[in-house]
């Protein structure tokens, strides 16, 4: 059942990318989630304990405001989901419990037009590179099937982030074949986690910093994160503690 759900969600996301005539991105995950779930908007923020967090995308003005509010205020479902590493559901932002938990964010979110917010951490082993947020204009609770779908969208967003290439030329016209591509990404997550663990030793750093360095190298060289992780695990690539991720001879 889980595999069928994941495959169905990935097809929905790929269809959104096909409508744009581009490679799958986190915006496609957000757009597909809004179309499939009883929510009004969605957003994804890249988050880290050792570097500045920032919004990656949002589907509308309200979701954009919610992403920026939470990161600016340092409170809200998104912040808690990242800190706790677990899903945070706020089906009614008007309740006293919610306003006591987020005294600044909750009324500000309500003023922005949100009645409910749901936050899902994006996870790669022990690492959470970001959070998927969903909001509804009115208070609403997700049932068990909707919650499972939302978590599948978050898992898909994680896969897409792992495969993100940074060169402008990587935005390709036409459709894609989602099934094999997503399967390959799913298989790469354990290797990315292993490579990050190896870098904690090479760099004498924490896991968050090691993951950031791994992504920075992939970014600087226009490579997929999974490809760089494979080189690290195979010991074809080492990161000395004082290395520059833009250096070809790391």
C-alpha cells in the first residue's frame, strides 16, 4: 500500500512538471499537494541548524507569508517540525492551545489568511534539509488518508531536493519518466546518509555541517548530490577539514 501511494504521488508531481515543460522541482510537489489535499497552499523552506534557513518556494501569497513569518519569528509549525523532526499539525490556529504555543505566529498567520497549518519535515536519515508546509484558509483536520498522502508528498519533496542540480541548463523542456527516476533517488538516500557520516570524520564536524559541505560541493560542480555521495563512499573523493567546496581537487 505504501509503495502504491508513493508511486501515485510521484506521478501527480511529475504531471505538474510536465505541464510546465520542465524537470520536476519542489514547486511541483507543492502544486500537486494543493490539488490533491483539502488545503489552499503549500511551501517548502530549506532549513539548517548551522546556516541561514530560507524559503524555497510557495504556491501563493499566503503560503509565502507563512514561510517568511515562521523563519523570521523563529516559531510556528515549520520551526517545530524541523526542531523535533516530526510532523506538526495545527488544524485550528484560533484555539488557545495553539496561540499559547506560538503567541506571535498564530495571530499573524490568521491575519494573513490561514486557518490551519500542517508541517512535515523532509528527512534524509538523521538529517532534515527542510520542511513542507501546507495551509488551509479555514480550520480543517486531515483524515488518516490525507495525512498519509501529505507525508508521501513530503517524502517526494525530499527526493527532489536530493536530485536538485544547480545549472540553469538543467531545466529541460518536455516530459520526464518519473518512475525509474524516483526509484533511483530512493535508493540513493542511504548512500547520501553514509557519505555524510564519512564526512563528519573527514571534516571533524557535525552531521548538519557535513551535509551542507556535501551539497555545497555538488552545487559548485553542477553535479547531482547522489553522484557526489557515491564518490565519497567509494573513496574517490575526500574533503580535508580546510578544503574549499569550489576546489576541483578536494
